């Protein structure tokens, strides 16, 4: 006689499918870190600047092509050892990969003859200044001037101020003093020096005298 099946008083447990939101979360791509993204962007930029393919960089750095692709897309954080190998291949310091390119970059453009005429309070008679632009990068401030000496200009070897100065002679010839040294400077010559020492033209040998003066100073 066949056995009669008795219904269980307990509900049958059925395997439940995870909620749709949970399934979507499991299949979502891994979250990329901000640092990994920035490093990847920098590596790709340096690779393109070196005119190197991703495959060639991967081969020379000793990583797979797929890994290099993931590094450049910021999907993985490469080890210091891998970064060092990549930097060696690209011939750049490893710190370059961590440079912050998001900060604002400046430039200035001054058309020919449109330099801003500057009336300096401490200007020496006969020295005419035209500001050719200005730039602040981090705490570095750059001021390029076109300086022209009129016929009434007289020698003045006592300029002194903070920063570093670059001078490129455009015309004329002078005897230039820097501290205890003097030297003959003519059109086409250049000077680069610490501007904290006394400096300037001691003798104006040939006129007209004009030169490009660029001052670099650090701002707090």
C-alpha cells in the first residue's frame, strides 16, 4: 500500500534572487581613486610627448599591454616599482606622475608696440619702462620689461632689489657693473644674476640703448 504524503507544516524555503539594485551593485565597475586617475593621465601625457605607443611602453617597462591600459585609465594603482620603470623608460622623474594639472595655468600676450608704459616712482631719469606682461605661477612672479634709454639718460649702476634678473641687450653698448665686477655688454649679449647686488650701466658707450629685462621673484 503506497505511503500517503503528508504536507509539511513548515513553508518550503525557496532560493531568493537578490534584489535588482544588489545585482547592479555587484556588476558595477570598480571605483577609481582620484590619485590613480591623475597618475594615469600623467603617464599617458608623458608617453604621447615621448611619441611612444602604449604597447612599446608596456614592453620596455616589463608589464602587459592590458595592465598598461588599465594604468592609463586609472583602473589600478601601480606599485612604486612599476612607476619607477615607467619613469625610466619615459626619461622623466617619477614625481612628474603626481603633478597636479588641475590648477589654473596663466599666460599673457602683448601685441607688438602695446607694452604697458610704467611710470615708476623710483624711476631713473631717461629710463623708460614698458611692461610686456606678467605671470604668477605658484609663488613665482615673472615681470618682463622693455627698457629704453633716452638721450637724457645717464649711467646708473645702483639698481638693487629682490629676485633674479635676466637681461638681453637689444641695442647699444654699455659698461655694466654687478657688485664689484664690470664687463662690456653689447647688443646680443645677455646677463643673468641675483638682483640683490648693486647693478646697472656704469658707462653708456654707444646709443641708443635698449634691453629686455625679466625679473623673477618669489611671493609669500
